[in-house]
């Protein structure tokens, strides 16, 4: 079993490039001033009457096929306004956008400078959609698309993003008027917008661009790693191996609180590793959970006095006792506060961790709390 633990750890090291083919999140937005040529100031959340005014100023959005640009409402039924028609202001908007871009770059595993260039303002009304397609490079250095969905009541319109055998389905609707939802994805990802069932979806579309001279990032490719991990998990799950433990524990790099623990909130390399293990566990028929690990020690302690000094001479009788550890006689590790990939919290109690369940086996060597 130690060999399997080492092999699994070695395989996952190759997946520790941070990032994924997409990233998404939300932001509590400061007051935003959105002005559109021919309409004026646009209220947010978007009002139906103003949505119709925007559509009156817009044009049917085309799509690219090879070197051609076509309009076909059987392929894309969306209204677009060019960036030259749109002015975005507000004292804190530049700061808010910069925060979104930073989070998007982190989620995509991109280090270094990234610029966001406004491309279009899109309006989707009931029945609007866009069939699966890939974005073309619209500017030198463009490597990804950023979609910022502004406050507006609507139903439907989920964004589906695919890369190789992987798929993400994102619902970017938000009920809170001051909250925006965003998604970023590499330009070579196929994606689609499912039909709007009701209301209006208002979205800012940005090109994410590397400054001139910087290398253009590519989506992380963990397929070969996923195949290796899948085979290792299948080997572990072989019932003929009586010595195999009931669980494998893969410690992550970052520390998380109970409130922030979840597959969607993992950071950097943790998110990359979790993405691989999640796909491999599903393929191998294994259950996958997140949990918080607690390391404890029990032992003998020696009373050394009191903390604190009274106003008069002598120790303060109300001060806390002070002890010094003399010898640790028992130590251990437990997992609790479980989370499933869908974000739910299963009713699993506290479980001990044995040494042969750790991958790598020395994951907690030198742990100091």
C-alpha cells in the first residue's frame, strides 16, 4: 500500500500547475454607471422597458464561420452593442473589474499581467441562445474570454463550457441587485448559451489579453495524469487486495476554514489536483469528499505557575494556569466537516487517519499546527 501511496502522490505532482480551462465567481459590485448611445443611463437591475430600448439600438449578433461573418438566428439569436456605443463609469468600477480579472487569471492558472478589453454588450431576450462554438482571436495576445453578467432578472441562459472531455455548466443569474457573476474561459473552448426562458440577460464581454511580447497561455492539460490516477484508484479498489485501506487521504497545499471549505473555493494547485482526482474518482467508481484535518497530541504537562501579575504584590488569583508539555504520549489525526463535490455536507462523523492511508505517506511530517 505504501507503494500505491507514493505512485499516487507522484502522479498528482504533474497536475499541480494551477488553473483550469474555465474560472467563475461573483462580486459585490460598487455602484456602476452604464451608459449606452441612444438610450442614456441604464438602470441596474435592468428594467424590461430599457431592455427593449437597448434592443432597438442593437443589431443581431453575427457569428464566425471560417473567414466569413454571418447572421443566422438558427445559430445565434442575440442582440449586440459595440464597445464604442457603451460607456462604463463609477468611481470603483475600475477597481472591481481589476479584481475580477485577477481572480479569473488565478482560476485559469495565468501568472503575470493580464488586460481586459471591452468587446461587446450583449442582450438576450426570451428565446435567445448561441449554439456551441469557439471564439476567434479578436485582438493580438487574446487568450480567453471574460463574461460579466450584470444584475437583471431572467431564467435559463446557462453557460456551458467544454474542453476536451470536460464540461462545466454555469448558472450566472444572481438575485442580489448589487452582485455580478462572471466566467472566464480559454478561447479554444467550445461553449454555448442555453435558451433564455424569460426576462433579459445583460452581459459585458471582454477579451482577456496578454501584453505585447508576453507568451499567450494555453489551457492546462491533465488528461494523461487523470488516466494514470484513474488506473491507480481502480487498483486500490480491487477487492482482492485485503490489505488495502478503506480510504485514501490526499492532503492539500493550502489551509481552509470550515466556512470556506468546498470544491469551488479551492486555490491554485489544490484546485488543479482536485479537478484531476474528481474526474478520476468518478471514472474509477470511488466516492470523493473534502474534509478538514485536525492533528492532536495528548501527554503529560507540568504546572509552571500563573499568567498575569496582580495590582498588588503576588500572582493574580484570577489569572489562567500555565502548563508546559513534558512528554507527548499519544498523537493522532482526524477528518471532519465533510463536503461533497456538489457543495452539500454529508452526515459523516469524525474519522481517524492511519499512516497507510496517507498519500504521500509523509504528508504530515514536521507538522507544527
